[in-house]
C-alpha cells in the first residue's frame, strides 16, 4: 500500500439482534485508521442492539433505526444513502470479517484501478475458520451461476466485504430487501461495466448456535435474483412495467 493512510471510508453496518457482538465489531471498525464514519442501521432488532449502538461515544458513529425488521438489503439501502466519505464498505456486525483488512480492499480503489472491490474468502488471504462444507459448496455454486449470467469471473459473489466508490453505490437502486442484495448488486455493477477487483481476505465464520442467520431459503432467493437481475430478466421486468 503506497497511499497515505487517512479516513476515507464510510462503513455501513446493518444490525439485527447483534447485541452479543455489536460493540466488539464496532470497536474493531473504529480502530481502523481508514474509518471516517460508522453508519449503523438497526433493522428492527428485538434485543438491545439499538440501545448499545446509541451508547457508543464516538462522533464518527451514526445510528439509524428502521423501526421494524425489513432485511439486510433494506438496511444497506438506508446506510448507503447516509454515507458521506469517498468510499463505502459493507461490514456485518457479527465479527466474521476483519476491519484490519480495509487497507487491502482499498488499495485498487485508491490507486485508481477499481470502482468496486470484493473481498474473497476463496482466494489466498488470511486464516479461515473451518465450518460447513455444504455452505461453501452453495456459495461456489451461486457464484458460478452469477458469473454465467454476468460474464464475470468472481470467486465469491456472496461475500459481505464489498467496497465501492461512494458515487457508484449511491447511483445504483437497491431493490432487494433481504440477502438478495448480493446477486442484485453484482449484476448491476456488471451491467455498468465498472472496474471490479477481488482480493483475498480472512474469514471467521460463526455457527447457527452463535447467531448465523442465512439459510437455505436465502439460497433459493439468491437463485431467483441471479435470473431476475440478469440482462434477460431486466428486459422482461421492463416490458412488464409497460
């Protein structure tokens, strides 16, 4: 990294019932010298997530409440709209991804090579917790199918770590309210012929007992979204609106 380290990142953190990990995750984010602001969007949590978020005494923290549970995509839509820094990254509140790697993701953006950067759990990077085999198979399958429709060669379409130039992400309409955000945003950045880079990252996945929320139904939704936001699917939707 040759660029000067400076606070250039809006970190958007959707949070739903994350009282166990929210403060620890936020502390890691705020410890990054790249963090200009942390935008926490409480997605209608029924635990103490909102109260904990509002208790943080740091001027870089902005907290927004959705009022009721609408889904990750809806929370990100709100967070992206509120972001003000030069670059925007998605950060889950569950400690699975390490904010210490922001600099690695930022490098191709700061160098002017990229418009969007994905952090891949399947490229060589830091350590990875060993967990569910079928989850990894499902992720690779969805990534392959997404690549077939977008003509990209990503290795990890479903990754949380997606980083954008702010004007890019704020110019894209996010329609999906839940986990369909991942294939939707991938299809839409592909359709715009944006410069997309990938870099390897570490991953400390959690189990369902530890609070993991995504399940097989979200995989089915992802399949639908891959087709829905493909060029063919987009044309059909435009025709249906006429």
